[in-house]
C-alpha cells in the first residue's frame, strides 16, 4: 500500500493544497480521504497519476470548507466519467449524516441533472457512525469520533492488508478519550499547525491545533512507529520539512515525516 499525500496545508493555505491524502492499493484503486477545498484536487490527482476512474471510496472527516468542498469536484469528475462510460462500479462517499446532508444537496444544487442522475445507484452517499467498520481495498477502517469541540469530526483506525495500523486523527490533536485508537500504531497521521517556537506568530492553540513539538510528544506517549505531520501553516514551506522534523524529534525518537504536497510513502 502507498500513502500519497495530496495536500499538506491548513484551511487558508495558498502555497500548497489543503490537507488530504490517498491510500493506494497495489491494484491502483485508491481510497481518498478528504478532498481539500476545491478544484485543485483534480490537479493534485492528475499530478499524482491517480485517475478518478480508480477512486471508488471517498472518506470525509468533517464539514469544513478545506476538507469538504473538493468533494463536490470529485463527485462531478466521477459523474462525468459515468456519463462518458469511462467509470465502472460505484463510488461510496462516507461521512457523518450532517456532512452528507450538506454535500448531497449542494451537489444536486450545483451540478446539472444529467450528472446527478447517477446519484443513489452509482454515486452513493453513505452515512457512518462511530464504531462502524468499513471495508475497502483489503483494509478495514474503524470509525471514531475525535471529540472535537469545533465541529463533529470522525477519524479512523485503519488496519492495512498486512495487519499494520494507520490512524488518522483528523485535523485536531488526539483527545485523551481517543488514545486507544492511535496507541501503538505503525503510522500516525496528525496535524501540526506550526512550530512550538513560532506559536506566538501562528497562534495554534487558539484554533485547537498543535505544534510539531506537541505532536512529537503525543507520538512518544502513544508509542507509535511513524509520525506524519500535515495541515500546517504555509508561510515557512521552504524550511518546513527540516524545521518541523527537528522540533518533533526533540520529543519523539521514531521516524518523522513532514511531507510536501504529492510526496508518497510506502506503508
Ligand atoms: Zn482543516
């Protein structure tokens, strides 16, 4: 399995795409997790050589613009492929019910009827609840509520085909009651808004985000193997990888990845 990081930025990032990623199966099919804030998702997927025809599962964590609005474009792209006879099978869109109650009417309002005609039969909006175990691409995803105080948000604990575990915490720090979903995992994907050393500049705590140092401490406490940091500010992209890695390493001795947009990791 491969993890393709399609975007690494926070909501207002301009110099990189919003945080979203694909879990790519050896068959080439992939699960897309969040879609960023717009049409840029189509460019990121093209650059990553991930055709929409090979996306049959889309997982949406929460209904914020930087995660959800790109999904409108994915629905459009798949619906166009369906209409042209280029898409086989179905697209399952997983999200919590309030999110889908925004997304589906939005797509119906914005897209022409000839594209929305395949809703229900080919493009399926499937509500999920915490505790659900979702199967796709030889993986199992256990859904959990990250217990956000900002907006209802669902992360997941994914068991990979080889039995390894990848946990996605969404875009907030791990709540104490959610630690069991991340403890001991092989891959922990978590936000780090900025450096602790630059907290006065970027004010991560006001936004309920963490720093690279905080994320490193959390990874150590959770006993994870590999730590992936994303959903960052975009004012320090040129030095981000080195600086965030060094700061997280003050707390965490496992492997630390601070990917650029379109970087790929072998899981
Ligand atoms: Zn976000």
